C-alpha cells in the first residue's frame, strides 16, 4: 500500500465523518421529523363510531358520525352528521342527533350544533319525549346535558318551550332556565 492510497483513504474517511457531523448538527437530537409531522396531522375517518366506556369497562356511549376528524392542534375531534347513543347500565337510554359536533380531548364532553335532538329511549311504561335545540353540551361521563339556547320539549299531549336547560340524565331530571311556557292537551 502506498502513501498516496493511505492519504486518499484517510481523506475519504475524514470527508464522510465531516458530512455526518454536519448532518447531525443541523438536525440536532430531534426525533424523526416525518413521524412528528404525521402525528401532528391527527386522523380522518369516514362512517365510523367512537366508543366510550365507564369505570368498569362497560359501554357507556357510542358516537357515530359520517366524518370524524381529529384536530390535535385544537385538542378536539370534529364530527359531521352525529348520533350519540348513551346507555349506562341500569339507567335510562338516550339518543342525541345533530348536524355537527366536537369532542374535547381532555374532558370527553361532546358539543353538538345544528338541529340537535335529544330523545329518551323510554321503557314501555312511559311515553318517550323529545328535546330540540340548536346547541347542546353533552357529558356522558357526568350524565349531564345543557344548553343556553331555546329548547322545545314534546311528549304526547305536552309541548314546553324555554330558554336554557340543564338535564341530569341519570335521574331524568330536567331544569328549564327562563321564559318557560307550556301547552297541555288531554
């Protein structure tokens, strides 16, 4: 081996080492940027459901939507054409529909907007009733629903309207806030 070959090989090794150091200093010790970019985009699903469970692992609610889009920058999941079915063990079942909605990542509260309809799926002993409003905050874990918007409540022979409402779904207690009026027919 000649001195010329040794110096040439040493220069190639030095150039490769310098290139490696340059790339490392530019990228730093950051994780794989391609993976970070994918993670920040969230996810998008068509025609799917999100299931929520109670403390014991039993099904508490099911959120169905034609479009589900996770938006990690906003800490929420956006929903289109929404149906929520709430059915805690030993409690009355409820269904909620709306045009759009969102689920808060931190609290799992569901904000619903546009032709919101909350219906109790009652037993054979009583007639179901329907609550209609423009917006509704629904918290399946707290078994609670509320709105500050106008509400319309119908049941066979009963029509109630009000501004604002709070509902304890576990106890089936409804509190109307203001401007309450009603019509009752036999």
